[in-house]
């Protein structure tokens, strides 16, 4: 009896479904193990680390909410948070509008459409390091053509020429740069979205006497809702993660950012690997995580409501 | 709907993974511990380590072969690593020095990561800067050398006070083998063309400022900059600590104001290149000086060997900068000439080292007079400075031949760019940040200094 029972369970344990599952798992395993070891476990550990103090070598001590409390009185954290938010608020809508406008224009039958599409996509393909070098030459405070034009044609006095990479203007430069660099990529996504809209809708609207604006307002925009959601979420995530653009445009040779250009990811790196405060920097990372999570959730909710 | 939510959650966790970058690499150690494969590997590693530890005990008596693993940077472009290792191996045939190049860019960060946890097998590590040294001391990654120093009777006086500034609670964890001090480089051709006498080894800052202004020519097309300040905070802020009464660890920085004023006024009058321009271009100081339009530049003595090498190889145009010299740093009123800033490069023995005695012998040799002679022959400045070493360096081909330049190698007081402090990495980054703010005009000098005071005091009083 007992043998029979175990035989049954054995058989049960290796049922066809289980076998199938095992095969499936074995295919997933190589990738998942890598993901777990290098991503999942570290993420979980980073969450824990935010409540601990650790320098990477000495024993870990419990910190409770101390790391988070410290954030409120940290000038550099506040500056980094403020800059990151300003950068996102500037970049996300501008990139979205620019890429949508480009997509709509280049979706029409204009001569040389392919060339213009390629041209708009080019900044995205070009190496960030190379194009920042070009931007730095263009916006060079004393030798750049932009400031030269301002000086020669707009009679801006020499001492009042804008310093594009320091002070209040550096965030503006960063926003302009990323709009220019990334609009081509999102344009492609919007183009795909536009091509998915049935031309019958536009024909019907034309018959009803709808103008260009009405077509956009009542057909294009609602039909692009899910594309827009994707674009905005990706943009938001990428904006909060900004680091390379800040370092390349404002970091100079030594890659140090002043309080007017510092961003959260830079601050996390600085705290973690320059000062070895892994707990504290994890706390900053948590703030960043919560920010992105909340913003994305709001958009997610909004989109769902709209769809209904 | 549920599927959608699930995918959203998964997307969020991916976002998290991107954001949690800092935590992740730090935690790989603990993550790896859960991995059984790694544990067995570690166990295998540990076994031979024990045996070598046992061997090490015997080594003190007879000359059994020892291999020392040494962390360095830029092996290909730096002449002295090989020279030191070869000379030491020649003198101690039983020792093999195995060098590991960690690259110079993030050397101390990489090293600190390597020495984190217990997987490290470095015996001797090179210490590139003081914040990195502080990190390693706090991580218990390097050994205090006091017992060795006392037992072997090493005379710390030969380091001209540098070791006092990196002593941690009465213990010393490194011995310097290289010491770079700051001097004033000048382009003799520009002085000749302007008909102005060369700078001297005894100048006050006012005299220096006047001299820089005298040489400046703002005519478009034939500009001459009287002075040049690289973007590092050392080039401006640290002029202020040469009076010997102030330190960058003070938490009160009003004493820096006159120097910021001097440099910013020079900038406004076109005497030196603008900080924001330099920052935007990323112009290297060597390019600035070798371009032939900079009359004077304050820089570390490492640039001496750069100048000599690059002029000989023809990389620098000798018609632009071939006629150069050095003098001592300018000094504040009433302060002895020859007070200058220094940066030491040291050697430490790791706590993970299985043969600390052999490692110490190597450290002692390299940072002592034997190592100094090797260093000087490669045109670099050893931490042990004596007249012999000075003669060696001044006698190298390409070194300026005037007597003043040789005399400039005499240092009377050496102040480290950053003395040791438990918080020096944090203080350093605060000072760097506000140096940038002041120099780029984001903040007035007063506001910048006030911000330094507040932030550094907050660190000190924590």
C-alpha cells in the first residue's frame, strides 16, 4: 500500500505538466540565475542597506531611520533632488512634444522624408561623449559661436555673456541637450504609433468636415494614448537616472559637479564609492526609487482611467 | 488587468535595478556568499592560504622564495614601477614582485573595492591619495607599521614631517616613497620677450601678482597669460595654507579669501584663462603651459619629468616652451621661502597579507634611500630628499640648467594638500564643490566660504 502510494505521488510529482514546467524552467534558469545574482538580490540588499551602516568591510551596524533623517539636513542631497526634478520637469514634456511633432511632420508624404527621419534619429545614434564635446564647443563661454553671435549681433556685453555650463543655466543646457539627443528615438516610437492608426478614421473625419486640428485632437491624440504612456514612462525613468549628461556637460576634466549641476545618481555614486557610506547612499537611492515609482504609478492610473 | 499590473511591477523592479546600482555592486560579496559554487571556491582558496601562512613563519629565518603582489597604476607609462621592482629583486633574489595594474583613473576606488571583504590577495598596495588612505585605514584593510618602524629603527625625520600628517591616532599605516611638491614653472622666452627679470626663489604673493600682471598681454592674436591656474582646488585654495597657521581641515575658511580675490581679479583682468573656459574645454595644464602663451604656472613637481620627457621626444614644441625654469612657490608676507604643498605616494602592507614581514622589508626598502636613488634616476621625486637626490635630478638631461631651478628643489616646509582626518574624503568633496562654485561665479567668495564653513563644520561636529 505504502509503496503504491509513494509510486502514485512519484508519478504525480512527475506529471506531464510538471515535466513541461521543468523544461520551461531549465530554459529560463540561465538568464534568471544571472538576473537573481546580479540584479534581484542586490536590489533587495540595497533596500535593507538603506537601514544599515556599512563601509564595505567593517561589520554592518543597524541604523534604523537615521540615514533617512540625515537626508533632510543634507544640503547636497537637497540640491541634487531639486536639480533632478527640475531636469525631469523640463525634459519630459519638451521631448514628448518635440518627438510627437517630428513624427507627425515626417509621417506625411514630404520629399526627402527618409533623409529627414535619419537626420532626426542621428543624435540618438551618435556617441554621447562625442556630441557633448561638440555642444561644449558650440556653447563655449568665450570662444563658442553661440556666444559670439550674442556678442556680435545682439550686443550682449562681454561680462554678461551666458555661462551655459555653470550656475543657473547649466540645467537649461542639460534639458536642451537631452531633448535634442533623445527626440529622434521617441519620434520613431511615435511614427510606429501613427502608422497603426487606420486611415479610414481620417477619411471619415474628412467627410464630416474635420480640420487638421480636429483630426489631431479627436483621432491622432486619443489613438496614440498607449504610445504616449510608454514614451512618458520611459522618459521619466531615463530622466531620473540622468548622470552621464551632467558629468559630460558640467563635470569638466575632473568630473566634479557643483551644487547647481549635481544630480541624484551622481550623489549616490559619490557617497557610495568616494566616501564609502553604502547605507546612506542606498537611502538616497531609495528616494530615487520611490520618486520614479510614484510618478510611474500616477501615469499608469491616469492612462487606465483614460482608456476606460 | 492583473497581467498588466504584474508587468508594471516587473517593470518597476527593473527600474529599481537600474537605480539601485550603487547598492548592487557593493553587495555582490554577500550575494556571492549565498552562491554555493563560490563558497566551495573560497574554501579551496583558503586552504593554500593557511599553508602559506605556515610557510611565512619559517621565512623569517631562511630565504625561501616569496611572491609579493603589489597594486600599482599605469605600468606602461610610469617608469619607476619596473625600476623599483627590478632593483629590489636584484637585491633580494628570493623575492618575486608581481605587479597588478589597476589603472590611475579610479585607482583608490578600485583598490578599496578589491580590499573589501576577504577575497583579496594583495600584499603591498600603493597609496595614491589621503582620502583613499583614510578609507583603507577605516576599512582595516592595511596594517599599522609602528612596530616595524620601531623594531627596524626607521628614522621618520627624513620625510620632512610628511608622515606626521598622515598619522592616524598615533599610528602610521603607510611609508611614502614618492613626494611631489609644488613649484612655479615659468617660460623664460616670454620673460625675455617682455624684458622682465625672471621670477626668483623668494617672492611674496604680491610680487608674484605684480609680475604676472606685468607679463600679461591681452592683444588679440598675441595673448600672453601671466599666470595659469588649473581647475583643481589645490591651485588656488591651498596657496592659503602655506603660512603654516591654517589647515584645510579647520572648518573656518576666511583665510582663503585673499587668494580667491587675487586669482579672480587676475581672471577678470585677463591675466589668466577663465576657470569656466578651462572647465568647458577640459584643457589640461600641460597643454596650457606647452602652448607657449603662459608665463608662469603653479604645478606639482611631477610636471618636471613630463616636461623633460616630452621635450626630448619632440611632443612639445621646444620653440614654444623649450626654454623653461622653475622657482620656489611664492610665499605670504613674513613666511619663510620654500614652504610648499606636497602630495605623497606611499606603500602599505595589507591586513590580508600572508607574509607581512617580507612585505614590510619591501616597503622599507622602496621608501628608504635605496628606493630614493632608483626614483631619482627615473626623474621622479622620492620622499627621501637629500642633496644627493637633488644632484641626481638636477643632473638629468633636460632639467633647467640655471642655479635657481636647482635651488628650487630645496623645500623648507612641506604641507600636504590634504592631511589625514577621519572625515577627509567628505571634507575634500565639500571643498571641491564650493571651489567650483566660487571659481565659476555661481557664488560670491563670501558666500562660497560661508557655505564651506557650514558644511565642513556639520561634518566635523557629526
